[in-house]
C-alpha cells in the first residue's frame, strides 16, 4: 500500500460506521466513506467535537449539517500549501492520500537533473501540479472545471509558485491530448486522476471502464523520447490496481522499457493503527 507518513496538518483520527473522523489543520471534520463498512468501533473522543459534519441524504446527495469551520483555511504538507473549502459532495478540495504520489514523482524529477515537462490531466485543485512545480518541473494543468482550476491557481500562489512555469487550461482532457498529438508537443511525465464518471465542458461523457484504455494509448503518444514517469490514479470501486498496471504495460512499458508497479493508496487510522484504502495508483517509470 502506498501511504504518506509525512503529514503534520492532516490526520485520519478514526473510522467507523461509514464515516471518517479527520483533522484538517486545527479543524475536525466527519465525512462519509463507503469503504468503512465496519461498525460500532468509534472510540476517538474527537467524534463529539467535530467542527463540520457531512451527511448523505436519503434522496441521494447530501450536505454539511454542521459547519463551524471558516469558509476556507490553509494547511501545509512540507513546503506545499493548500487552501481547503468544504464543498458539495463531501469534498474539501484536497485528497491527502495523494501525498504518497507527490513524494514519489518529486523524487524522480529531482534525481533527473534535467528539465522536466509534466502534463497533469483531470488535475482538480492542483495538488500534483504544485508538488511537481515546487521541485522545478514545467507543468501543464488541465481540468474541465473552471472553478477547480481557479483553486489550483490559489494553491500555487500559496506555495510561492505564482510565477512558476505552470500553464492552466480549462478543457476536456481527451480533446486536449488529441490536439497535443497534432501539435507534436511532448511531455516527460504524465499524471492522470480520471473520475469514474464525468462530463466535459461541452457535455462529453467520460466513463472510466469504457474510456481509460483508449485514453492512456492517446496520452502515451505525447511522451517524450526519454520519458520519466506515467502515473494513473483510480477511485473506481472494484477496479483492481493491476488492471491499470496491465494497461501501462501495454501502452508504455512495451515501448520504453522501465518498470510498472501498482498498489492501493491508503491512510493510517490513528485510533486503530490500521490503514484505510483510499483508491489505487499505477506507476510507470523509466528506472528499472
């Protein structure tokens, strides 16, 4: 399991009865998580002290039924800074488990000792963008949501990267990659964090199981002659990490060699010492 042990401003305090108890900076949140199917083991005292509680509705969806947090606040991961905003569908604007991937590709970029150009697809609020830019990469950040791209710019500025070589693009990721193929633009690293289901700005439908094989094949065409890494994240329940591993082997490793590895992403639960699964990642790198 890929896990980060370096968080100071985030902590998964406890997990029980379908909910996470989390500390984000100085604020305590309770949010639903479908992976938490065990019941009756909520022991941490902070369950009674939550500043924000998100509950699902019987009609679908849900909302924050308690919110004593400010509209937004900032947390840090090392020298990276992020602005949190409790939003609809339980989100805060950051996936803390992704820090394990930030550490992984940041190390590769630093060790490369050459200019590295990274493409971040389905880039959300820019956690990976900020991490890559902080270690000197040139980054192209693509997401279909104008609001998420605006938050990514905020996060970059908080981390002192307002003048860094980051290009922000609001677009359908597949259409952007197809244009980059025609333009013959190339990238040394590709990060993609595709949703299970979504729509692009023009109403384009994305369904992961139907689209990911073709999309990775397209993206592999814009890898440079000396690519450094390719990272795929998946939050689709029931989709094995080895499925993504197989696709990377077919589309990337077969052309460039190197190695592919895949595993679950996870967060350590303070109360129990066990680890909560939070999705999966497949990683290809030129290093053998």
